[in-house]
């Protein structure tokens, strides 16, 4: 998987996006005039929810109107995403978009929206890692140990994840594909069940989002063998990336972003984008996100559009390789 953003690509896309100074003065002055609703297609307390609340609180100071988070959890982020796709294109209803939107396009035969055509990208908010975990007392000390174990016991190594089709599950499928190992992926209903199984020795390793596991790492209940993105996590400098650990061409990074309904006026998108980028530059926001395991990362609408297109292709390929039949 290619990196989220290259320097050359950023410069090229940034040049293509109109500068704020070219926007109509009236559009800049009028929007927003009332509260903005951000629909989060996940439940309260998760990374998506906390990222949205952290960033929008800072954005509301710039925009001088409240930004209200509306949680609408559902499989594949479908319910919340559909609500935004059908909302008035005026900038007052936004979507907390994520890689789940890219994944769901490959998991479902038909969606009530087109993720590329029915949304206007506003901008990326943050990127966060997954990691490969073992229990603290596991005999497996490195990714190389895991691979050696899998090769010594074909079909016996167990990899825990949450539900089939989740980013964690697909990350495990990608791990199998890139390493060529024969291992059994065991899906659980939720992250607490994965952690319990890992600690009890029911599974050998697990793929899980790094942020929620940080307290377990600090308590020395589990160990992280590698992170899945293209760089080490700042708070865990001793933990290598999957590529550094010897798995070539392996990179997974989850992300959260803001999007609006298609046909939202460019001036409104630019106003929202500027407010989001300003918020992400705030030290307090960066520190809060880092505590969640999220690297604050803004950008332009075209950069988000490019990321989404790339993620759709990538996860579509992983889903097909894993032979997961669309529902």
C-alpha cells in the first residue's frame, strides 16, 4: 500500500486547490450562520468519535458556531454516511469519513450512495496505526518468531481480530498474503473479546488498533511486535514497523476525515477545510489526538479525494484476495 501522502503529490494537489483569497467575499462572510452537525457513523467513545469531538471543538472556535456530534453507528458506516449523502449540500451536515467507507464499498453488493460521487471531501483529520500484539508472557518475541511458528505449524497459528470485514480482519488477511503463511484467523465480536482471548492464550497473536491498546501496553499486559503504518509510533519508538520487521510491501493506516454532501459550494468547503487545518495545528489538539494513538494530519480536499480512491482500490484487492463474498 502506498503512503497516505507523498511530498510531490501534496505539492501538486495543493497547487490545484483554489486559495482562500480567490473565494467570493459574501460566501466567506456568511458561512456559517448556525450550528453544524457532524454525523459520526460509529458509537460514542471510539477513536472516530473522540477524534471528531476533539477537532470540531477547536473548529467551532474558529467558525464561531457550535459543532454538534451525532453518533449513528451501523455496519460499514452505512446509515450515517447515507444520511449525509442525502442532506442539503450547504455545509451544515458533515460526515466523519474513514477507511471504513472504502472497505464497505468492497463488502456490500450495493450501497445507498456512491462514496466517490455523493460526497465532497473536506480534508483529512488524522491517521492511526494498527499493531500486531502478543500476550506479555508469549514465547513469540518478534514478527520473525511469528513467521517461524507459522511455518513450523502450518494452519495452527491463530490470529485474533474483530469481525470479518473490519480493518483489523483485513489487516490480518493482508499479513497472510504478504508473508505466504498458513494461519487461522479467528474473528471476535469486539476488541475486549480479542484482548481476553489473547491474555488467556486462546489465540497466538492479534491485530488491533493501537490507540485503545496503549493502556494495556503500559500495564505490560500485552506487547506490540510491530506497527502497521510506514513509520514508528512516537510514543513507542522501540516498536518497529511491519516493513522494518521483515514483511515487505505491508502497510496499513486507518484514517478519519471530514466530508460534506456532493455539490456543497467550493467556498463553503474551503472555509471548513481551513478551520480543520487550523484546529490540527493547535498543540492541545495534537496532544489529545496523540494520546488516542492518532497522528494529526490535515490536507486539502483533492488530497483526501486521492486517498479515498487509492483506499478503494487497495481494500477491494484485499477483499477479493481473501475471497470474502460481498453481502
